[in-house]
C-alpha cells in the first residue's frame, strides 16, 4: 500500500486531525493475498472520492468473529475489548469494512461490550458515494457482461443487506442474473461460522462446489461477491470446475475500481 495514500489513526491524531470514517481492513484484507486486492481497490476508490479516512494499521486486531463462531466466547470478548478500548480512545464514530464478518461483529456484537459505532459494509458505502455524487460509475469493461451475485451470509441473511450490491452491479451497465437460491434463500458458500478455518465434514460434495454449480447455471461471465471468505470459496469452486478462463470472480470494490480505471 506504500504508493497509496493510507493514513493511520496514530498519524492523524498526531497532526490533530480526525477522519470522517475508519476503514476496518480485517484479517483477510490484511493478510490474504487475494483479499489484499480488494483492500487496495477500495482504498483507491476512497482516495478518488476524496474521503477523509484512516486505518488502525498495526493497532487493528481480529474482531474475534472466528473465535465466537467456533464457540470460544472468552477469547472473543478478550479480542473485542482490546479493539473497543482502541476505537473508543480514538473517539471513532463511523466504520466501513469490506468484510461482512467484521461488519456483523462490529455492528451487532460490540455494542453490548461498550463499542457503539455506525458500521457500514463497503457495498452500502459505495452506494452512498454514488448517490451523493462523490463517485461516478461507467460500465467500462463490465458493460453488457452477465454477472451473478453471491449473497454473503453475514451481509444478507444476518443483516438484510440485499439491494446495495445489486444496485452497484446495475450501475456497471451489466446484466444481473440471479441464482435460484438468492437473497434470503441464498446458500452459504461454506466459509461462514468459522468453517473457513477447518476441513469440511465428510459428505457427498463440498458446499462451495454446490454453490459454484448454482452460479454456473446462470451462465455468467462474472461471479460477484462482497466477502473475502466467499471470494476464496467461489474462486476454488471455479478452479475445481476448470472454468477459470471463462468465469472470473470479483469483489464489488474491484469492479467499481476497474470501471473507473483506478
């Protein structure tokens, strides 16, 4: 990120500034090579739109979501309390994140531990930027492409965010084609609930292959998603089906950034 403008909260505080929004990068966005591309794309959009933002940098720790989903409430609360202390010390009011797991945890589970913030998923934030005229989107290379959107569980069913991602896809002048199981009936890619970090139980088929097959039935050019975990599972599914040359998997931020030549 060295060539991109990414101020940290510590740097901002040292110069007596306060950002309008904190970008919560998350573990995947920080360490997973594929998810880092999503982080970079979103930062480029924030800079292009002139958003006054900052990141925590090395002060950011895991939200504790995987620990909680795996049943370790004690570890979750330890991680959460550490983060809340830092966020509250910086007087953070508004947070945006590219990960629905971070989004859900910060929004719904931190308040009872003393961490009350306005939390947005990046699909909602990008829609707001477009609505406010701070970001314009032309179709570019996505014009006329068939795109199917896979609803991340913690964005869709857990938080009822269905429209923002679809509005972004339609802004790209693309053809949105829905899977049979979508929105509130969407099928999990298999990574939710801490399943990302363990081997699948024995069965007839991997769930991400099942979901990829459903996506393939729409004959898409692109499978879009808004979650780094879903990105991993759907990308693996496309590889197993040996369709990497025909079908690409993109995050919403990557498509908006590419359409703007960022």
